[in-house]
C-alpha cells in the first residue's frame, strides 16, 4: 500500500456494535483512500508488568514499513477537526507512504511507542475506552477526508 491509513489497536476485539459502527466509517473512508484495521492482542496475564511494553511492540509490528505513526494519548496535542484535516493533508503532502494510528489498551500506550510516534494526538483529557477511541478516530478521519475533498459532511460552527 503506497498511501492510506492503518489503525492498530490493542484490547478486546470485534465486539458487535462497536465493530459495526467502525465498519461503517471504514467503508466511507475506503471510497477516498485505503484503510486497514489491525487488532492486536498480547497473550499475557492482565497483571503482567510487561504487558504494556509487549503491546507497544505488537502495535508497531502491525503497521507497515515505512509508516508515519500517530499515537492516541491524552498527553498529546488536541486539534479542531479542521486543524486535524490540515495536519493530515500536510503529512500526506510530504509523506508518500501509509499513516498509522495506534490505540492502546486499558493500560495506555508504552512510553517507548509514544517516543517513537511522529505525532501524539489527544481527543481531550478524558479517558476513553479503546473501542470508543477507535470509533471517534474513524469518524474524525472520515471528517478530515470530507473536508479535504469537499464532501458535504462537516459543518462549521455557528
């Protein structure tokens, strides 16, 4: 894949309603660009202190090489939808390869993965479950594509 988006996420996988909602946005995104969804599950005890590090490695391994990495974490930068659309267009203008988003499990992302990320993106200071974060990410990626391509979806605030 020369371009497009990859979403690698850790946690429980493919739960009915969440997956259905995400699939709807993936179909919309796929009309404009390639999109890949990569669930990652590390087989270790929930209390294993190495779990977050292992998940970080598995998330990175789920992405293609080369890949621009955007990590979702509350410590990251917040953008309006329009500003995020501009940021993604700027990345695409100078990067001819895929952009990979990574979403951590209930433990969050490994600090080494956050250091490796080209951008750390925040949806705000609230903690979101990984399933909800994935749905919000897909909706925002679709909104960014709609803004960039003139699709009537986004409405400016009054």
